[in-house]
C-alpha cells in the first residue's frame, strides 16, 4: 500500500493512510473524496540528515517527569490546558476566521513571560505590533518574525532558543522541497511533523494556530490532530461578544473543561462568573424556557434552555437543536409523546441553549423535556426554579453526578427551587434559601413545576 519516497503517493485527509493510486473512496476509512496527491521532497531519505547510529540517544524515564508547567496567568486558559502548558508539548488552537485566535495566542505568551518566538506568516510585523499595543503587551522576551518557510523558522528557533514557539498559522507555513501549495494536506502534514520533531527534541512548547473548514474542523489532515498533544477550539456566536475555549484532546489533562472570555477592544477578558453572563437576558415567566445547572468540567454554569413547539407547515415536522444532541432530543420527544401524551408528530420543535454552549451531559434531559412541554402547553415553569435529571425511556428520572456543586451555584445566583432526581435526595441537606424537591418520574416533576 505504501510507496517508496521518490514517487507520488496519495494521502487520505481523514485517516492519514498512504496509497499508490487515487481512489474516490478511501480503502482504509471509507470516507469519500479525502485522498490528495503528495510528492515527498527529493532531499529526504535519512532521518534529519543523521545516520541511524546517531539518532538513538536514550534517556531515563525518571528524569523526564519533573517538568513544571508554564502558566499563562489567564486562569481560564490554564484550567482548559490541564494546569498550564507542558514544556515540550505541541498545542493546536483552531477557530473560525476572526474569532480571536491570534489575540488569545498573543495574550497567552505575554502572560507566560518566557522567551517566545511568535511567527506570524499571516500578518506583518507592524500589524502584530499594532495588536500588541492594543492589548497592552510589552514583553521583553517576545520576538516576532514574518517568516513562513519551515526551514527558516527552525533556523530562527535555533538562534532565539525560545521556550514557546507560536506559529500563526500552520496553513501559511510551507516546505520549499514540496511541490504543493501552502495549506495543502501534504504541506501541513510535513510542516507539522517538522515542528513536532523540533519541539520534542528541544523541549520547547509549540502553539500552532489552525484555520477551520466550513464544517468546523481544523483544515488539513486529520493527522495533525493526532500528532499534537492538545487540541483547543475557540468558538463564539456572532450575536454575542463572549468566546468559549474548548479542549477536544489533551494528553496531559481532562478534556471537558471550558474557558469563557469576553472580547473587548483591549483583548479577551476572562469571565469569572459565566452563569451571570448566560442568564443576563433571561425573561422570567415565559413559556418554553427552563434553567439547568450544567457542569463544564470542574465548574458549574447555569444555562437557559429554550424550546419552541409550533404547528408544522410542511409534511415532515422539523427538529432543530442548538447546543443539544439532536438524537438525544428525538429520544426525549418520544418519551414526552409516549409517557406524557404530548403529541409531537405534527409539530416543529426547536431547542436552543442560550449563549452558544454545547451540552452533552444527560443531566440536562429533564430541563429540555420541561422546556419543550412548557412551550407545548404555553405555560411558564414555576419562577426561580432549576431543573436537573437524566430521563430514561420509561419516563423515569435518574440520578446525576455532582449535584452539590450544581445546587450551590443555583443558590448563589438567587434561585429558590430545585427539582432534582429522587435518587440524589439521600442524606441531602439543601443549601440555605433553596427548596429542593426530589422526583422519580417526569410526570411527578411536571406536577411540581407547572
Ligand atoms: N478595536 C477592537 N475592538 C474590539 N474588538 C476588536 C478590535 N479589534 C479586533 N477586535 C476583535 O478581534 C477579532 C479579531 O481577532 P484576531 O485577529 O485575533 O482573530 P483571528 O481568529 O486570529 O482571525 P484570523 O482568522 O483572521 O487570523 C475581531 O473579529 C474582533 O472581534
Ligand atoms: Mg489571526
């Protein structure tokens, strides 16, 4: 299957496998239209120009484990990365155009205050300086470069000897030995591999900025995501100024943490109390909304679930979900129809999590069901109530994790009632000012909240 290095080969953009000829469908991962041509550079062959004898230098494992993480001073970023950046790791930061990737990268390196080489092939050094001035970044240790040839970048690295290297962005960096254009699969793969080798051998951290495709994935080979240690995505909703930093892969920490920022003219400000932000424009006493205390990693965040049920104008009713898994929503609608008699077959159903958050926590089930039923009945849910619980196929409400943190956050934000699973009631003392009500089924929950 794999070819000798002198011939043109075809690389799968999705699984990274190599083939001797082009296929419409990748024989390995069965994805369509993912193969692209790749001509390996002629000068290659030996490992980085060294003889095989020279390449092997063994190190003791026990000596490797005492590395200290580099803190950026931005708590939201450090938490998402699992407690700071690990020296010798490669981090990929992706996001839509103009979302604030370069801003965040500059703020991170400024906060770290370590010798840094910021390679910006996308912007000129003057443009970078303008941004740095706007953000108030004046680090002595920050070196900037407008280089975009990988060999020259690595040469600059050997001169500056940075602890952090920022490459903004990987799509603009290229290797002259390759025939393809910057941003192509083969260029990204090759440059990514060279950066990885350099960072692992020399122990500096590489922060690579990556563009995303219109489907929302980081452009280039999926292999790039396999290659790096940490993958961060910056997301945002055009309607709001806040940005969400999400970790989708982390070899050295948890992946369920999110960081929340507010975009201002002076850069990204950390949002220390996200619940207040997400509930800021909440309307009370309105049918079709419910409040759910979500756990984003180690932190509770109150979010508003909105639902709209309306008569379908076309043959097939629409199901639309923002921030909620559409298949989970289909299951919850089936439970509502079968167990509670809410006929949904003739209605369009729209569900939206306010603020652009995405939730996969099954503890949100009861709040979603309640919001949909509230819109369908055109009846508002009891005031100042948070709703928590996983819903089973029989319409039962199942217990959830981290109930205490969820209830504490609800109390802190002034909520006075909580509907929680009966299973979570054992030995439970309600926080002061909060009345908790344990329910076994969705019917029981509805009797209480409507
Ligand atoms: N003076 C300003 N006041 C407020 N916000 C600003 C200002 N200048 C820039 N911004 C914000 O910063 C964003 C651009 O940030 P940045 O250049 O870091 O994004 P990016 O993700 O790196 O973009 P690209 O994909 O083009 O590289 C703008 O979309 C805007 O929201
Ligand atoms: Mg940028």
